[in-house]
C-alpha cells in the first residue's frame, strides 16, 4: 500500500531532519502493511518475494504465533537496496511511525556508507525475485521435493563462506600455474627454484652451505606439492570451492550459487549487527528528542524507546550496547578522552574532569560508521570504563549445578568473549584443505579450533548433506574435548577417530 | 498470500515427522503433559537445517545487569534469554503444535484406522437459528425496517412523487424485506468411554503409566470421532468404585482382585446413565490378568456375554504385564468368548507395544 499523505509528509520532515544531522540515506520507499503482511515479509528475510521453501513457512508460523500471543510485534523492517525499502506497521501511532522513520533513514545511511556493505548487491530486491523465478522453474522441471531438499542441503552449508573474499582481488589462477610449470631444466636445484648466492667455486660450501640448500629445497618441494594440491591453500569459501569442483548438475550449481549469493548479501548485516542497530537507535533517539518530538508524544516515545533498549540478565541487546557505544564515542571525542595521555592518566579526579573541548565527536562517529564492523568496533571502543558503567559481565554454564551463572566482570574476559562471539559472525571457521584426501578423491575440511568445540550431532548431519554434493566420503578435522578428532561420513555410516590436530595458519 | 504455500509445506513436513516418530511418541508419556484443551505440543527432532555450529554448552556469552559472579541466571537446559551476540540461535528444541484433531488424523493414517460408524440414530443435539439473509416474504415481526425503507424511498424518488417539504414515504407490498434464518442442526453422536483399571497390589507404577498412555491415545482418537464425549473412571481391587480422573491414575490399593466387581458397576452405570440406544459405549478395562478365583472369572464372562457386550460398541481389554500377575484372565477370555466380535483383547507387555495395542483396539472401527 502506498504511503498515505500524512505519513508521506512525516517521512519528508524526518528525512530533512536526518539530513541536517549529516545522514545520507539512499532514496527510501516506505510502505504501510498490516501485521499479516509484515509477518510474511519478515519470514522472507525482509523481501516481498523469495523462492519457495518450507523454512519461510516455519518462520511465519513462529512469528504469527508469537504475534497472536502478544509476545512480539515487528515495528519496522528495512532492506539494504537502492532505493531502500522499508515497511511500517499499519495502525501504529504516529510517534512510533516517526521513530521508525528516523530509525530506517539511519539504517539506510549505514547501508549506503559502511565499508562492509560496499560489495552488496543494491539491486537485491530484483535479484531475489530472479532467484525465486529460477528456482520455481527448476521446481517445475525437476519436482518440488527434489529441488527443496537440494536447497536444504545448500542451506546447511551456507555459513561456510569467507566474508572477506569480496574484498580480495581475484588472483588469476592460470598465470601462476604457467610460470611454475614451464621450467624444464635438469638441475634439480633450479627445478625447485632455489635461490643461490653467487660465489667462487672454493667459497661455494661456505656461502651456500649444503645443509641450508637442502633445507630450502625441502621447503620448496613441499610448497610445490602444496601447489599441486587442490585447493593450493586452505580455502574458506567452501561454497565457491564446491561450485568449482563438485560434480553438480547445472540446476544444482545454479541453486548453490543462489544460496551463496544470498549468504554474502546477508553477511554484512550479521557482521555489523551491533553497529547497525546502534547507529539507527542513536539517530532515531537524537532526531526524536532534539527535533521531532511534540510534548504530547513524550510519554509514548519514552515507553517505546525503553523497550528497544531493555536488557535482561542472560541477554545481549545489540541495540543497547550499540547506541551506548556511539554515545560514548561521541562524548569521548568531544572531550578529547583518547590518546596516550588519556590512557595513561590514572588520576581519577583528573579523568572525571577531563575535557579538552575538541568537539570531534560528530566527525568521529561518522568515521566509525564508515570504516568499522562489530569486531573492530568492539575491539577499539569497548573500554573498561564502559563495561563498568553498563555493568557488563560474562556468563557461563555451571555444569555441576546445571545452571547459567555470572562468570566474571573482568574487562579482558568480557571483551574476549564478546569478540569471540562476533568473529566470523559467530560461526565456526572452516576450510577445505584437500579435495583428494588419502588419494581417494575424498573431501577434507578443517575446523580452525579457537577454544570452542563443534556440536557433534550437527556436524554429522552437515557431513551427510555435504556428501550428497561431493558424492565421495567427507571428513572434517576438529578438536573435541581437547583431543584432535576426525569425523567422517562415507555415504552409509559415520566414524570418528583421534588424529594429531595441526592447526592451520 | 505467498507465504501460505510455504506454510503448508512446513505443516506437511511436521506431519510427516510426527507420523515417522509416532511409535516413539506413543511409547512415551511426555505428550500427555503437553496436552491443552485443543492443542498438543510435540517436540520435533531435527526439523531445523543443520549447520556446523558451536556447542552452546561451552560458550555462554556476554550480558549486562546487576549481580555477583556465581549468581544464577537460570537452569541449564536452555540458553538464558535469547538473541546472543552474533545472532546464534538459542539451543531450543523445535516444538510443533498440532490440534488434537490433526493428531488423531495422523494417527489414523499411520495406524490405518477406519473411521467409526456410529451406531444407531444420531441424536440431534443442538439446533441453532441463524439469520443469514433477506427475503421479500416473511412474517411482519421479522421485517427489516431499514431495507424496507430504503427500497420504498428509492421507488418514491424514481416515480417522482417524493416531496422534500413533505417527505412521506409509504412502503407497499413489493418494498417489504424480511430477515430470513437458517437452522443449523448439528447431528451429534454421543459417546462414553468407561475406563476400568485394576489397582490391586500387583499393578505397579509402570503398569499404570502404560494405562495412562493408552488412555491418552484412545481419548485422542474417540474425541476426533465423536463430538460429545464423556468419560467414566472405575477402579477396582476386590471391590469397585467410581472415581475422577486424577484418583483413577493415582490410587493404589493392596487388596486382591475381583474383576467382576468392576464389570457389575460398569453395567449399572450404563443402565442408569448411558442407555445403549442413545449412546455409543466404549468400556476399556486394564488389568494384569490376575483374577481372584475361577468362579469370579466365570462371573465376568457371564456379565460380558449377557450384559455388557450386547450393550456396547466394543469392549477393550488390555492386559499389562506385571511381575506378580499370572496373566490368566486374557487366556480365559480368549477361550470362552472367542466368537464375540466386539470384544477386543490386547496384551501390552511394555511401553513399546502400546503402539500395536492401540492399533488392535481401534482398527476395527467399531
């Protein structure tokens, strides 16, 4: 439904205010929808059209149940696209609609300017519809069941992507191979390309000692062998690897590439959850409280704001942490509370009164929203002061009592745990390291263990799915209870054995 | 809406999962606790899409608020709160809600149960009048004033006789409109389930649990087949008494066993409250098959043959196995009442056989 006039006017007002603050959103198109449509769109991850799949139906069931029980209500939804599409819930009061508009413009500004969104497809709205059309046509040709269960398989692998790969310049594989392969001389040292220093014959032993040369040769031979391996280096973009090397039919490859593309599209949103929501909340609160709020609306606004930033023990609210961090940065850079002198100052009274009146807060937060993601954001701006002020703590399971407990309020532990949860958007880091494992065309994956084990039953189920794609036995190296473990699925049964776990990289 | 298609797919998958695991659900009691008025919650394993993920037990997370290290945040079964940083899904098992009717349907598909043909005439239980439309004829008491007036007004204006200064509108015969109604009758067949259970000393907790699970599934099925259903609970050792549902499953006596006492009580209740010509009657009796005496067994057989079997749709006897019982009763019934079509006997040695037992009881569709 097109925006009714009074809302369109409101949107114009809010946009003007947002621009005055320096926000630069994409053109934003609002639509008003009722809660059913809102739930539908939310089930589709924000898009009006997705390919047919049961999990959207599952999400819809969950959303409509929790809506009808009054447990949740989706106020807004916004899609990273140019133009940005956003949905307003029909029947919300005007204060809420205004707040949502401010929130949406800030999201759109974030999509527009944050580095990690720079590679996302800004025509995703159409692209999603294309995907849907392609998959529907496959479903017609090959059968709904068959296509849907193949999508299940692809989805179960869709976290095996390298979120940094869009930023890497693609190396041209052909050239490298040519160079190393064309060298046909007989000198074994030359074949492996050992660099010898020039020397007189009688000095040879001293300048290029035998052992050293041998050592170098070994190293290079090993590297060369590595080159012949597929993949040459551990590859984190497992989906791309499968697209390149797995025996897939055309339609299957297409579906896998669709799933991969969508995973890359959504990845930056997971990479910047805290920042993105923090930024949107920060600006809706400033726009509302400084410019747009009428006095009769204050109570309603305060109520809805308090819900957005509510916290409960055991929960982590990215809106709350995000908005408070931006406020903290704003304040610190205004007062010059950064740099060596500030860090080293231990005089509490001096710190309390510290104000260099730099006024750099605004520039700083805009710079931060441009260049950072959650990991670097937390790493750089989560301070001990902040943790204390906002009463952060870590919690863990006490196995003996079988209950969750507050574990620590130590700054280092909090930061470490938070960073870990955010690294690789909270997903385990997994590489393909060999496509011809044991010289039997088996697939070997490697879980880069960073202190937390994989959940074995899930791993096994994933291996079963992976086998469907690879069609040869699949293996993964990991660590379980501090012991190196190889999980294997050979098409009929699972096995598990101990190995020497050698971490890569 | 487009989502309806996906939603229907999801529902089908859930149904499929329940069907697949029905045998397991039927051997466990945990569904009973999840039964609400019209809904049953069923925990469904592995319907979500598996991915490589961290075992949550090892991780925990970061949160904020008051409290000292060591303070509890909640029991260990589930991740406290939700919405972990990094958006990891909480560790919850998926639960599907199905209506009791759906569950019965799934059960019918899986167990290949025929629908029951209710005996005798259907009682017209409720007749509801509903105003459903408008008609040009009817009694004056049901005249629809507004519609009648509107038509009269239209006609007056169309005929050019309408005078703004003297706006008199006189309805004539053709202008009259009346409310019409329809009588929605709901033919209901009434049914009564009479649960009888041996609570003598030899029936242990496990045996009673089996009876409890059996009764859950019998209830589920019969509820889906009859609109109005009532239940009667009778416990007995050497004597029988009528109790409520809670007492039925909780009571444990230590005396001997006279099964005939229960059958007599059952017969009397039927005669007084549930006459055979108006009610579909389903007595189920559960015992470990250890009756007091041969004489009493003879008495039971006589009661069944002469009084009960002719008056009921079917009579189910389920014999659970207990370490004390001789299990003789079912053999005696089998020997003497083999020809009785509506006496259904089922041995239930353990929980795993509940599935087959239910099928035995219900597959005849009586």
